């Protein structure tokens, strides 16, 4: 892991790491500064005065064409408005924190499924970036890709063969998927799409650069498939709650991360219910007991 807060990856590409290390953010959130005479900033980061000052020092008075946000989690987006006020740049993203939820996830939200870890409820944009939108800065530009999974409104950005992957694909840890914002089926589809775009390098929202994107993405997809097999195998022993499954499966996970483990388990269970492999009793899903349906279990494999 590269510990220095400021790293120059290319003559016109800098990473400034925010001072917000934690079990959920790893060494901290990566803010990316692209360009030379006219800049673009990806993920301004948490609302931290020291990080704002460090960003403005790197910007050094140069014009900023756009502030791009991969997703509206507080550790990525909370500083956007203050940076916009300081630079006059527009804030660009997919939309407010609950944007892009599927009909299923909207229904789960109405039913009180919960989630909402770190949502930036005050996040507002000046420009909405649909899938395929381009953002110009100076003589350069990048393209936005809507890639939900970690969050419904999650964007990745392509630039010169590099992909800024936000929290969809990270090198230091697997991705939290917590309904109704996270969606396992969408995560698998987005990872497969990103892999098929064949970027030469991934620059994530946390951790170091990923120099072999296909290998990392395949590992993540295999990890999700293995987690699904663990859940189904556990349910073969009888009905269980998400808490029971997490305690059975995440045996090496610290207690502080057990709530996140339960949310990941719930995300898989919702996907399995949609595929008619698992059913729940009548309790709200976070407290429900889940069991296998009478149908034959078919394990998911996502490598193709």
C-alpha cells in the first residue's frame, strides 16, 4: 500500500488521499486531480477542512472545469459543495443519493429494509451524467459509465485507457453491497461490463492502483460466487437469519464489521429470493428467517 497522501501517477494525474482511514475506508478516500492548465477533480472526498486546503493547494488557482463524484457516500461527495464554492466548478454526478434504485430496491426501501450507510442526503449536482456522457476539461475529456452495484447511482469514469472505479472495484478489500442502495445482481453485471471494457489500469476510490483489472474483477466475481455457495450450504442445514448466517460465514471478521457482513449477506439473500432459490418468513427482511425453496439449487458462476 502506498502511504504517501500525494502521489503523481502521470504528469497530469495526481492522487490526493483524504485523512479519513477507517475499517470501511481503508487508508482513506482517494481524490483524483486530472489535467494541466484546466483541471478535473474526481471524488473530492469527506467534509474535512484539511483535505479541502490540500486540494486547493494542489489546484493552485488553476481553473477547474468539473468536480465529478462517483457516488453519494459522505466519504466521496461531502466536500463537493465547498470545493465548488472555492473553485466555481460545477458538481457532476448521477444524482441525489437515492438515484437509480431499481423498482425492487425502491420497494424494499418503502418496506424499511434500511441500509443507508454513509449516504450523503444533502448531495446535489449541477450536471447529471447519464451513461456515456463525456466531460471536457482543456483539450482532454473523460467518459462516464453508470455502473451500479455498490450503490444504485454509482459512476465509473474512463480516461486514456484508465478507469476510475470508485467503490465498485477496489484493490484493498471487496465491495460492501447493502440494500436498498447495493444490489448483488447489478454488481455482477457492472463488474463484467467494466472487465469487458478492458481498461489498462483501475484507479479506485480507496487503496492503490490496480494494474491487472481483469484478474481483480474476476477475483471479486469469484468471491461473490463463493459467498453465495456458503449461504446456500448453510441454509441446507436449516432456516437462519442474516445475523446467524453472518456469524457462521464471517468467522474471521472483527465485531465492528459484523453489521456490514450482515448487510452483504442480506444482499445475497435478496438476489437468491429473486431467483426463487430462497424464501423468507413474513418478518421484515433484516430480521426474517430464510430457507431454501423446494427447487434444485443452482450455484451462480460469473466469469463470462
